[in-house]
C-alpha cells in the first residue's frame, strides 16, 4: 500500500506541475518557475516564525505571498533597472533563497525544516505522515498528508485552468488583444504565479525544490514539440508527466535509488527521445518532399 501512495502522490505532483508549467513554457517564463520554487523557502520560514504554526494554510499563504513578490520584483528589475529578464529572475530568487537558508540556519533549533529535504525531497517518507480522522487510538487513517495536500492543489489548478481557459489562452498568445477586450492581463498573470506557488509548496514534501523545476519545465517542453493546440499541449504534458512517474519509479525500484530524482531523469530521457523522433520525422518529410519535387519519368 505504501508503494501505491507514493505513486499516486508523485502522479498528482507531476500532473499539477505539467499543467501550470505548460503556460510558463509558452510564455517563455520557465525560469520564473525556478525562481518561485526556490524563493518560497523564505515564505515558509517567515510564515512559521511569525505565526509559530506549520498548518498548511499558513505555509501556503506565506509561500504564495513570497512567490508573488518574486514575480513582481523580477519584473520591476527588468523594467526599471533595465536588466535582462533572466538576470532579474536570477538575482531575486538567489537572494530570497539565500535569506531563507540563513533563517533556517539561525533558527534551526526552533524550525522543523530539513534543508536537504526541502531541496531534494524524499517521497519514500510520505506514507509515514498520515492524517487520522478521530482519536489517535481509534481513528481512521485517511492516508498521507502530502497526498491530500497535493490532491487539493491539483483540483484547484485543474478547476482554475478549466474555468479560465479562454482567458489564459488569450493572455498567453495575444496579450494586446486581451487588453483590447477588457481582460485584466495583470490579474491573470499573477493568478498564474499564484497557482505556480501553490503547486511548488505542495510538491516540496514529494520532490523538493530542484526537482519541482524539472517537472515544471520538462513534460511541458516535450508536449510543446508535438502538440497542435493549447488544449492538446496540456493533455500531452500531463501524459508525459505520468509516463515519467511510472518509468522513474520503476528505475528507482530496480536501482534502489532516489525516486524523485529518477522521475526527473525519466522526464528528461522522454524529452530527448521526443526531440530525436521529431527530427527523424522532419528529415523524412523533407526527403519525401524532395522526391515529390523531382520530375516524373515519362
């Protein structure tokens, strides 16, 4: 049963990151996902120090607020400081992440944070932190806490994208048209950053900050190479992410290695296979077109 909980949790993490990651890839904002997934460590630490609580609502609030500040400050450095977009993002997320690490080091006696766990994640421990409905002795074990957290976030992400699909699509592909239609582009941009922040913090227990970035970018990039529309890209990205979870878990079981790292590596391998297949198909199409262009024998 433990293996099943691990696979289901990883699948929800991968699906959530694939959905929001698709929009980041299309907007050429993949690095902002990297920035948010690292900088929200500061939000988690500050939320705990201020409230002395590790409830998911408190943690999520702190993470989302810092995630939005990261996106806003990166944009301000780009516009007002005339810095390149990637430089602005790199400055902000390294600054925030470093401050978060310092705070963890200073208050390690009071904070229940493991820096290695936050960065790399350890999904194998998820089944041991469960939610008990009722008393500790006679209560019902509902399963891992991390599973229900990411399941809730996944439903929020799925519902948000479903209901706001047309607006997300217009803002992503035709922001000028969106403005002319009266769509609040700023709101939808920061709403997406909110979804990214929520997904990142909910995924920490499963895969850690570094591997959240891989799952945000790689399945969406693979889908981008083969999809013909936004809707198909979202579906294909989720499909790639699920295949990566199955392959990664199988490889980790076989090699007795890190599950989350194996999932990320599997996602990368799928991307390279997709690139090779696409290049092979492109070359084949070119050869076919050249043959068609040759004068036919009389």
